[in-house]
C-alpha cells in the first residue's frame, strides 16, 4: 500500500548548511531532496507547499526546469532555433535580435519562473520613457522618445518567446497574458481598405512601375517584397494567364497564381519598361538586381495624390477584402491569399464594414420622391 501523500513532505535542517532543506515524494513515489536556499522557516514551508502542489498538478518537472533556466539563456536558445530562417523571415529575425538585446538587458540574469506580469509592465513603462539614439558620422544623436508601436512590438516578441517556453514545458503559464499595455495604441496593425477612388488617384500620381505594382497587388494579392519585386520575367505566363511564385513567406505561398485581365495588362505594361534584364522590376541603382525598397516612392505618391499614408502592404489586404465583399467564401479567400492559418483572414474580413459604409454613401435617398415611369402620380 503506498504511503499517504499527506505526510510525505518535511522541512529539515542539515548540519553542514544554514539553509533549510525540504524532502518530499514525486508522483512515482521517489523521494526528492533539495535546498531552499533560505534560512527562513516560513519561506521553506512555502516552497514545500508549492512543490507538493506542482506534483499534484503533474507539472513538477516543468517548474524545476524553469527554475534553472534564465531568460537570457532562453532568449539565446529561442533566437537560434525559433527565429532564424526558415522558421522566420530574415527581417523578422533581425527585429527579434534587436528586441532580445533590450529584453536581456532588463531581465537577463533572472529565471523564467521569476518574471511576473507586473515586472513586464514596469519594463514597458520604462521603455516608453526612453529616447531614440541614432548613430551618425559625428557620434550618437538623441532623438525623441520611443513610439508606443515600437514598444508594443517588443511586447509581442517577448510574448512569443515565452509562449514557446510554455509549449516546451519550461513554464506553466505565460506572464504576458496578464499584461496590460500602459498606453493606448490607435490603429495598431489595422489594415487600410483602399477605395476605388483612392486607387485611381494613387495610380494617376504614381510613377509607371509603382502604378503597375498597385494594380498587380490589388488583383493578385502578391506580397510586395517577398514575391512581387524579385519576380523574373520567365515566371509570368501570358498564354495560361498565370504567374509562378517559387519562394514565399510560407510553404503555402509557393504556388501558381491565376491572373485577371487587369493584372495581365499591368504585367504587360511593366514588361515594356523593365528593359532587357531578367527581373520584372529592375533596380535603378543596381542593373543586375531588383527593387528592394519602395517606401520613399510610395510616400511621395500618396502625398501627391492627397491620400493619408498607409502601408503598401495594405493593398494585399484590400485584395482580400474585395474578394470577401464579392461573395467569395472565406475558405477560398484564405487559399487565394496562400495563408497557412485561416485566423489571419479575420483582420481582412473586419474591413468589410468600411465597404458597407461606402455603399451606404451611394444610396439615393431621393428615390421615393421621383415620378414613377409607369404612371403620372408622384409619391409624396
């Protein structure tokens, strides 16, 4: 008959140390001994109760592993195994490296299990008060305070880092789940829906290659820098009205994309101005390369068109929203976007509300006062 677990834990003192020790049995009945590293008997009793509770919840090994691992050690492991390509894009890895530098500076020597939601909130408040330092030829230059969106991105990286620790059974729960961001961040990661009138104004003020990019993305949903700008001419098939994407952000992104008549016209227009090189969007600075940055041209075009700034990536969101508003099933929209997770589609479908408002603005409220064609009576 197994021994009752009610009496299988005890706090005792060893002769060779001043610290209290605890002795208890795990779920298999094996006896365990460990130091509490405290001379306070009450603290030792608290640790014993936590061990017994973890044992009864079948998370004792999780707690013990997490207590031995510091956040700095886990951050290095995360960056090496869960941040680099092909797990994540190179740009995402660079962001993770930058964020990890600040996180390790704040929490580095602390153990994973010691970090609480309050500690993370204090870290975020401290970061919101920091100023930006820019390195120039004359030295470092102090700029304004960090933007809330930048600090929020750091929270997202830390949350993912600790989520992986929970999945690897190094933590019982992610302390970021109890964190409330100190300030309100308006419009964070909310895609912008481009109306037809906005698109026409943008196209009228855009240089030829950027005008073709706008038309292609809104008709195909291609990713700007990962799929469209590196595109080669031999990947476009006008006979079958398709374009082949050999490299993408996700495995689902590697596919043959059907083209609409508008997309075909945009591709043909770009062929005429792309020159003799292999790339469809050759770089002005490097003839053997392709466009890698459209931010300056995009910002200037929006300013000339009188359109408030939004990310060029939101053209892909607009493509998804138009499909959804046109009656295409959500499952098909997810496949046309070539997303691996259908949850990503939720942020696109939220923009349909703006399209509904656009339709309501076109409603003719004077229709009930118009004379009927079939008679002479007028409804008042």
